[in-house]
C-alpha cells in the first residue's frame, strides 16, 4: 500500500507495538481510542485503508476529531461513540485494537461481540491489568494467541496479544496462562516474566501464612516455569 504522508508524530512504545500487529491494508476499529493517535498514524503511514476511532466517552472523541482534522486524516479515519464494539458492524473492521484498559473489561467487550468469531478477524489486545485472566478467557472462548510481545515504556512493562478465533490451536502447556505467547527473547519479555514471578511469589507466601500449603506449592511450580523461561531465553541471547 502506498504511503500517504509522514504522520509528523510518533507513537510511544506501547502503541507502536499495537501498530506493529495490525495487518497491512486492514480496516481497523480502535476501541477506547482516546486521542485517536493509533488509527491516525496507521492511516497516514498508508498501513490501513479505513479506521473507526471509537470511545464510550464524548470527551476523547472530540479530542480524536480535532486530531483527525489537524493531521488531515478525514478520508480514512472517522469517530464513533460506542460502548465497546456495540456500535461497530462486523463488515466495518477486520483488525480490532482494544488497548489501555483492564483485562476484565477487554474480556467483556469481546464477549459482547459474537461476530469476532466470524471470518478472519484479528484482535490486538493491550491489557493494563488482569493479563492472566484475559488469557484464560480467550482460551475458554476459543481464541488462540497467535503472537504476544512485551515492551517497556517506563515505569511499566506492557504486553500486547494478537489473537484470533481458532479453538483447535488454543494454548495448552504448563504455565501458559502466565506466559501466553511470550518467548522471553527480549529484555522486555524477560522483565515481564520475572515481575510476574515476583508477584506470584508474594501470593504464595500469603497462601502459606493462611495455611493453604498445596495452593502455595502449585503457585511455586508456575513461578519456576516463569523463571526458567526468562533465564533460558536470556542465556540463548548471550550466545
């Protein structure tokens, strides 16, 4: 696809990773668009054909409209007031970005849009919290994680999930709900895995204090898997 123009601004590391996972030439729906930077950037780069910048609040939509006009992206990016995907039609979007909100809210949005299980839809998900719960939800609903990467945008480490409805290829391996599609190949991914291991270790200590020894032991097994994934990948990179 031919580039339209230089956007004149850059995305942060978190949104850049989301943009990386959007397919070239796709029609995009950006749910919880805030200021609309992601769809505007993708359109001006010539990466997508059309985009709907959607938000449940009028304030962010007004900001997005102003940015669309400022960067002259009206031919490709429109705004829409929408609670999740409720006001988006299936034929309007092939790639759906849901970023910058909690994993439980992302799960609710997906659950309320049954058409995401049709055709060749792709989900690009960036949960701020409850990543483990979101991965479990995706598996239960038959969504396979095609790819997952982590990125550092100080002071936090974020993970971005690329998923599609494919029940036959849902992840199933020890610790999958904590690891997802992360390979541990980058410093950001190793940082994410080790931070998650530290959080689980605190939970395990709390369970032991509550006398729940077996539950603590189960968590310790997952912690060991996370640490091994991070450490082995780090050794491979050093070779």
